[in-house]
């Protein structure tokens, strides 16, 4: 994966997170990560951001 693509995908994730936090200002940060399916019980340390976005989209976010 191209480094610029990775950066752009990371920024897309941040924008979704920012939007979610603005919509639900009382939510805790870690709750937002779980709600957006950015983190879960699996080890995703090496997951590319493009895969994270697809998982978020598949959950309707």
C-alpha cells in the first residue's frame, strides 16, 4: 500500500470519529472506538486502515 493512501485512509477514519464524537458529545472516547468498530476483541495491530474503513462501512457507518 502506498504511504499516501494509508495517510488518506487514516484521515478518513479520523473524520468519521470526529463526526461521531460531535454527534454524541457525552460518549467516552473508547466507547466511540468500539461503537465505530475501530477496535474490538481481535488483535488488529497490523490491519491496514483501508480494511478498518471497510469494516466500518459494513456496519453502516
